[in-house]
C-alpha cells in the first residue's frame, strides 16, 4: 500500500522484492521445505575495477525496514488478486515476522572480495523474502559510501558535503546522504535526510536567487539580511572578481564564505583567496562545487579551498553505482535435520559452502590479510583465531530481536568515525586513486 505519511511514503518493505521470492515461498510451503533452517550470505566476488577497498553502509536501513517487514490487508489482497501466491501462502503471510538471526560487518567497516558482509540465518521461507531488499540497500549504500571515502581521503582534512539530491531518484538521494556521512562526509543539502537521520544540513542560495533580483548587490543584501553575515554567497553568476568585491562591501570582512561553481576551480580559488585577503576578509571561507569527483578533489589539494560540495559523482558511486553484492544460500537443513553446506558450481559464479566467520590480521599495526573461515557451526565455535586478529562480525538481529545499538543518529556517527579508523589501519596504498588490486588479500579457509 502507498499512501502519503506524515514524514515519508508509507509502504510495505515486504513488497520491495522480486516476484520470484514469493513464488519460491509458495512452492516451498507446499512441498514442506519452507521451514528448513538455512544460512544465506551477502558477499561480492570482486570490487569495482581498480578499487582497493569497499566501505559497508546501509545496515541500519535494513534493520529499520525489517521492523516494518509485514503485509497489511491491501498488500495481501494485491498478492491474491495477481495470483502471485496461493491462498495457503496468504494465510502464512498474515502473521509473518522475521524470527531469524543476522550478523555481519558493521557500517563503516572495510570489505574485500569474498568478505561475508552479512549472514542471514532462519528458515528458507523467511530468509528468501529478504534477498532483494537487502541487496538493493547494501549495493547502493555501500557504493556511495565507498565513493565518499575515496573523496574524503582526496580532500584530506577539508570537509565534503553531499549536494547530489537532484542527480538521482528522490529516495536514493536520502539514502545517499546517509551513506555519504558513513563514508566520511560531514553533511548534506537534503533536508529529509537531515531530519530522518539527524545529519548536518547545509546550503544557502543558487544562481536563480541572484538572477531574480535587479542586481547582484541586492541579492547579496537580501541573503545577508535573512541569514546573517556568516552566510555563504554564490559569486560566479556574472563576474567573480566583481562579485567578491560586492560581497565584502555588503557583508564586511566578517563575511562567512563564498562559493565558486564554475571555471578553473583551482585558479579561481587562488585568485579569490588573494582578493579576499586584500579586502581584509581573511577568515572568509571558500567552498567549491561543480561536478567534483575524487580525482578533481585530489587536484585541488594545493588550492586554497576550505570545503567541497559534491553531487553527481557521489550519488552514482563515482562510476561504480553498485558493489555487485550477491545473496547466496551457503548452508541448509537436510531431510534428516542435519545442516549441510551447499554451493553453486556455475562457471565464474561458484560459491564457498558453509557459514562463515571473518577476521583481519595485522603486521606492524597495518592490516595484511582478510581471513574468511568457513565450516559447520560446531567447527566455527571451536575455531580459535591467531593472537591479534580482529573479529569483523557483529550481531544485528538475534532470533528476531533487533539490536538497537546499530540504529539512530549515534550509530551513524560511530560508523563515520569507525571508517576513518579502519581506513587508517590499511596500507597507505588503499588511499591511492591509481587503479590496483585490493589492498589486502582475502584468504578463505574451509574447516
């Protein structure tokens, strides 16, 4: 059902799925395999070409959606009218509630090929319904967070802000703003994202604000009257040099900032900085925008820029809009009640059977290997990692009970801080923008 809610569209995340998940459920309920215990795993076989690492983001959004993962009468009527499932399955769905267990990499954690980013354990019936929702969230959010991390590294200690809302789907814009902060950004221009997740909101005026006034001076006077001298004035609508002069005349040397959105940004930033200093506005900050990506940010490292606004390349993953994550069955209960590891053998798509645990080892304080250990529950429980290995997996859901530690604004801030720490623990090559292999190898061990 889709009706306008008080703060966002009211819909059932249980329908944010592919039809075959319900048709499989229907068939399995009829043949008796829907109640078999299963373990599903989310991983990626490879990073985007040339990338050195990925950043996990979106787990909190999955937990938020899981809390509402049920079907109301109208949703059930839709499934029945379309004959997607049988009446017996409709009855089963009436009281559906995920009762399984979910663990995996925390938000802000680095991931590599074959990292068990998320492990979902429950019955086949309940786990199979989550596939599309989990993948759509993790693939997009992690792509944005990974791009944001590269951009934040290239920007060094200068803050990056999300301005990509107009370059993607309206709901993707909200998700991207959140993922960008996990990936190292400081705030967003998207007010709904700021409201929903407690993010810092930024923004002042566009070129149309200057154009609607009879003169640039009148536009600046209007903005300062409304927002105060600490506001940021957009100075490239007409002539940048004249605009900067007018801005300081109107606001005085206490002017908060200016924004440049066109031209040779490094050259213009240098000229504007020199001009501001000559006019006595030595503390006025310079923000630049205009189709920036990590390479442009790296090229601006020596320019006198104080902050960046990034749009298109952020919300599209800077050329890698998905992480190619997959959701695969790795262990299931047999007819005799014993858990059996399973795997695909398809060409180029083979999977590692069994449930997983993951650790990262270090040498001289830097990560050197991602260790993925596969085996039965008993064998994994008996496994003892080497001294100094970091356990990468945390508990998100325990038999249907969500761990709220991983939700809310504080969780986003912790993920933001954790990403910086985890990145600093990788070899310095992780921050290189040159194409290369994953910065550390993944070693898979089957017990």
